[in-house]
C-alpha cells in the first residue's frame, strides 16, 4: 500500500466517506490506485503546493479525489469513482503549464502513469485509467 508523502486522507476523500470510515485509519488509502497517489506526490514535488479537497481545513472543495458511486458530481463512471483520478488546484504554477509539460514529455518519470488529461478547465485533472498510452498517447478529454 502506498501512502502519499504530501497529502492526508481528507484531501482525497469527501467528508461523508471519511467520517463513515475514519475508524479504518490508513487502510482507507487502499481505495486508491497507487499510480494516482504516486503521481500526486510526484506532481507536488515537481510543481509545489496543490490543493485537492480542502474541506478538512474549512474550505469548500469536497469531490476532487474519490467520489462515491451515488455522487452527482461528474459523469456516472468517472475515474474518480474508482480511485483513479484527481482534480488539483496548483498554487505555484498554472494548470495549463502542467498540462503543457506533460504533453511535451509524457514518458518523464513523474508522468509515467498519467493516461488521461482533461483540457480547457481552470483546474488540473489527471487520471490513470486503463488506456493504451503507448499506442494512442495520452487521452485528452474536454468538458
């Protein structure tokens, strides 16, 4: 099990899930694909501060990591519902600059697990879905 160096569970879980299962402690990280968590750490190390959920410190963001299947946020089979997607608000660099870097060097060690990017949005969405990056490149989706 991979436990991120830079993030807490509240940053990847909505309050309803965290509060219901917090007694399980660090085993809640098992809800996430380790490629997502390793990539989140690599991006944080490379680009500086990033916010996913911030409800744990009084902020409004609650669905930027895992989303329950009954969530109305996003599409019905969103990668967020499988623990394979994250929506970050970077503080030190623009989401567009990060996307540009990834598309220029998709096989960089920090980006190796990223298979999909959402474009034309003011936050940074990446995921590690089952997509043939080697044959088809990074999947680019738009809202």
